[in-house]
């Protein structure tokens, strides 16, 4: 190729060389995309046969490879979905004549495509079809949104609302079923707190649901009547019943919406925590049956204790958000002492130690990777006991068992996790939303315990592998925000450096699902999964990392998104 032909063009404008090959240039937010005709001319045929067709060449950027040496280069070539070459200087030029697409980075930064290691994918997508209550500042605002939805819904149709936080409401309390009755008298209503462990239903929904009278988690007033507030087992059962009524078509529509959002945020692989009592197995089955057609890689974590079901599907992992306890927001995460703002409770455990030991041992001896949800100190103690029990009976190397969340560990818990070789799947963005002065952590836990949440640096000092996730729909699928918060942790002593935070969402994410030989870093032979950023996270002021924009997302050499 004559490099003098690479001149600046407007979108769609074309130039020709000897009337044989046409080149088109798209200028999107200062990223220069050259799209070349896929026709291979006879004069170059022999060379193409030797080299193979090139899917993509990216050049003139800062490529943070995330390999073992933290190598930085400035160009990459991808063929048949895999990286075939990379380097500094002008070595990329030998591939240009054979490239389907060429991306001039114009100094921008490339990283391996992001991992989000904890997503409730179906729920995230369904939220996009529901009433968004995340920005309401009063109960009246919340009720107005529900009323507007009811006006456009046929009578009897369920209204789902998501994302409210009573701590951000003027009234500093939950809405009641009677208030929901007034704004939607002819529709069942089910609204969910931001972390999804607490919900409120109106009277019509309560009447239609099949809830045992004495079921744990049904809040009652002084007359012993249900207030509509549901937590714990009651909340989980209601969600399961509601999810059972959702059609497969609606699920697939929801997942496609969620995956589009993931791609816009640079995610090329996510761990989908699906199924189980708190959600519905239909979610997991839909992911299992469709994962091959999704635009990005979806690693299914089937939330079940049915080991035979997992083995029959030839899956290699079990669990996800198998709840050992609840959440801090709903005061159901299991603490050793009472909640600071409610001395009547210290949370709940949903498994006995004996039952958990039996499940973990059976999964462990079946050579499955195991992970469960453990937020509070007592739940963390419980799963560590179970992993130690399994290893004492049937020692396994490189099991890569995980704990999801691990929000309030003791020092000894971190040491035990290190000795066990566990992977800790954590959500740094929790601290962004809840970790500041007078935030949810401090409100629920008090000043002393809230100083100990999500101790990322302390965990890394024990050489434990940490992976980053969003827990979407609880926080947004936004790895940049997670990286920002890990670096700018409200408890400064728990902050990590930028490179460590980047690893949470790249190579560590790959290791957490046994994919580090295929993905997670930019190296020859690995998949061409890339994300292009408008700024270099290693050089930008760390207080502004959250403002970095994803400019392009590339999966196996195919550009899925470009800003």
C-alpha cells in the first residue's frame, strides 16, 4: 500500500487506487476507521494465502497489554479472531494491504476487552423494561411515576419498578402497600429497592401472590397485617413467582438490551449469575440455550445446589448468588452484632453450616468451581468453613473457588481466603455509592464497622486474586467506574494503584473463569477482544478516571461499538 494514500477524508468519501481497491474512512469522535474492500486482488493472492486474511489492524495508540511484564506497544493485528502480531513502530504496515478494517487510534489507549465478573444479566435487561425509580427523591415522586405507568397499562397487568433507595427519599422510609394502592388500584405493583433484597407490593399483588402466612420476611404493622414490605425468604419467593410469569421472548428482548449496554461500556466477557430460588431457573436456561449467539461471551453461573443438573449440562461451575445471607441495605446481611440503625436484628443466614458443608463438598469432589454470595461477617465465616472442610477431605489444586462480594471480612478471613487459594469477586463501585460519609454503609453499620468494608488493598497484600464486577442491576455495568472507585476508595488505606485496578477487569477476570490462556491480556494467540479509551488510565488524574470514555469495543477483531 502507498501510505501517501492515507489522507484525511470525510465520512463516506472514497478514493481509488488504480480503480481496484476502495478505501472508506469514518471519523467518529476522532477515531479514524478505515474500511477496506474485502475483495482480494489476484496480484496479492499468493501473499494473502501465506499470511491469511487480516480482520483488523489498530495502530498509532497506547496499547496496555496487561501481560506479565505490563508491556506497552502501539499496534495490533488480528486474524481469524485472534491476535497474530503486535509491537511498536511501523511493523503494522506489512498487514495493511490485507486488512478488512484498519483503526487509526490517533493516540488513544487500548486495553483487553473488559470482564464484568458479576452480572444478573436477565434482571438487568428486565430493568430496562421496568419503571426506573433510581432518581426519585420523595415518595410522592415515586408514586407519580407508578401512577403514570398504571395509566398506560391494562387493568390487572403487573407493574414492576426498580432502583429506589429510601435513604435518598425526603421521608427516609419505605412506601407502604396502601400508598401503592392509591396510585395503581387496578394493577398489581411490585417495586424493588436498589439492592433487590427488599421489595414492596400493593394489596392487589399481595392478594395474588402465594405466600405462606408465617413466612419469614413479611413485615407486619401493629394490627399484624402485612405492610407490603418483603425481605428475606418472602422477597425471594415473590421474585421467583413473578419471574415465572415472564415469557422467553421478553427475557431474550431484555438480555439483548443489557448486552448492548455492556458493549457500550467496553465489556467483551461477563459472568451471568442466573437462576435459583431468588430469581428463576428460566433465566439460566435461556442463557444456556442462547449463549452461542450473543455478541459477547457470557459465562453462565447457574445458581442452583442441584449438582446433577450442572453435570448433565456439562457445565464446569456451580453457584453465583446462592445467598448465604442478604444485604446491608435490607439489614439481612449476617453480622456478628446488631445493625447500628436497628438493634432488633443482626441479619440472617439462609443455610446451616452442615447443609452448606455438604453442598460444597459434593460440588468440590465433582470437580466443579464453586461460588456463593457472602456479604456479612457471619456468612463469610460460614463459606470459609465449608471450603476448608471440603479441602480437608478432598484436597484439590487450582480449584479457583470464589466468594461473591466479601464486603465485611475480618482480618483472619482474609488470611484464610489466601491459604485456601480463593478468588474474591468484589464490587468496588459499592464504595462509590455507599461508602462515603453518612452513606448507607455508615448508616447501617456505624462508623467503626463501615471503616472495614471492601478492604481491597489489604486483600491484595495477601496475594489474593480479586476480580471486579458490577452486580448489575445493583450498580451499572461500568468497569471504568469500578476501576475509578478501587483507586479512589473512600477509605484511603484500602485504595489500590491503577494497574492493580485494571487487572480486576481484565486478566484477573479471565483467570477467575479459567480463560487466561485465551483472553484477559493482549498477546499473540489470544482472542482479539479489545476496548479503546479516550484517555490513558495510567496518566489521567486519578480523580477523573471515572470520566474516561469508551470509544470502541472490539470482539474477536469485529468492531461492535464505536462512539
